């Protein structure tokens, strides 16, 4: 469950990078580039939620608060790293 979520999260990272720079990259012509930074933010946030959701749903700990905290931590970390990855020049 977790490897599949991380793989899907990586796909969303790549989609976020494409919305910022387009298919030919930030240094190229920018074909397919979106001028809407909100779309990139949504993709990166969804990426974090997809990565953190298995930690919340799968009962690996008896304490729901621990699972929720771990899920929110992974969500925030993946979203932050995704934003850094997507906004690289």
C-alpha cells in the first residue's frame, strides 16, 4: 500500500513540474506551461495527501493520534519537498 502511494505521489510531482515549466523544461520554450500557480499547489498538496493517507488508514499503531500525527507529518513533508522539486529553475 505504501509503495504504491509513494509511486503515485511521484507521478503527481512530475505533473506539478510540468504545470510550472511545460514539457520542454524551464529553460526551453515552455510548451504546455500553465501560468496558474494554484494548479501546481493543488497537485503538490494532493501528492502529500496520497503519500500520507496509508499511514492514517492502515492500523500499524494502536493509537489513532500517533497514526494521525505520522500521516500529517508525511503529508507536510511530501508536499514541501514536492513544492521545492516543482519550483526548481
